[in-house]
C-alpha cells in the first residue's frame, strides 16, 4: 500500500480525463431532466457542467499539494498533475456550447436588420439566391437529418409553404450535411420547398447553429424578424408568417 500511495497523484491524473467526461455527461443529463424550461436555462446548465468537470483536476491538485508537503514533488506526481491539467481542455466543449447557443439566441432575436444573403444550390443542384425573392416573405429553416424535432416540423412547414406560397411566402431549408445524406431524408418526408446546401455562399448566421431546428423569418423588405421558437406551438409561427404576409410588421 505504501508503494501505491506514492503513485496516487499519477493515478488521479490518469483518471482525470475519463472522470471529467463522465461527470460532464451525468451532470448535464441530470440538469436537463430536472429543468422546467431547458431553452431558457441552457446557459446555466452548460456552465454548471463545465464547472463540475473541473473536479477531477482539483482532486489531483489537492493530492499533489499534500504529497509535496510530505516528501516533495516526484516525477510521477508531475506527470499525474500534467494529465489532470490536460483534462481541463474537455471543459471547452460545454463552454463552446454556451457561447454558440448565446450567439444563436441573439441572432434569432434580430429585428429590423437586413437579412444576410445567400447564393447556393439545393440538393438537386438548382441555384438559389435570397436576392431573387425580394418582396416576398422568406422563411429559412436550419435543420439536420439526425434532428427529431426537424423531422416532425418539416411536413408542417411544407404544408404552410403550399398553402401560402401564392400569397408571397417562400420557404427554404438549409443543412450543411452531405447532399447524399439529405436526399433520402427529404424524399421520405416529401418536402417540396428547396433544401439548400452549403456548396455556395451562405452567411454564418445560417451556418452557426447550436440548437436545431432554427427558423429565421425575413419580411418583404428583406429584414429579419423574430420567429417563434420551435418549442412553441407551430400555430405561433403560422401567425407570424400571416402577419408578415399582410404587412403587419
């Protein structure tokens, strides 16, 4: 046992990265399940997760400090402490998630500013430009094939497009996934509005998505207007589209 205790800092350091990853998954999962409104407290949950993931490092640091007081810092302790420091890099994932979600929330709330343009092709290779739809209400839905809410929402968006396109509504889907991955997904859902790809010039506003799906509304003057969140009833989005088509904004 004395021999084992002399390597406790090294062992703690070796265990720090997997322990930090496990703690992160457990804490985030628990906070998400306990959340009354996951969309509103996402920043707290991500930052709390990042903070919890630092625990293995501080445990290793405490052991290293205790060992130093008794018999100095050994080579194995230095290695263990270095491994524990490296485990802190794992906290960047929830921190980056918090940054991305905050940026997306800010973008989705933009109102009255000119919508960033795009000039790209859809999954069939047909070109599309936002500028070609001046005077229309444009809805851009950012989606992903792995996104369950996207799968439930897209048929309703398709119906909305079919019902209101003659009034001046244009709907685009956008995904940065591979075209070959998107095609069968779209065919199964029988989506008729264009699904844009990243194979062209697409502004970061539409690309930088941390939470899927994300919806951007553009009024007849080419300005961004806030869209109801996807966690809200779809009828709210329909009402927002109606208001824009009627020129209420």
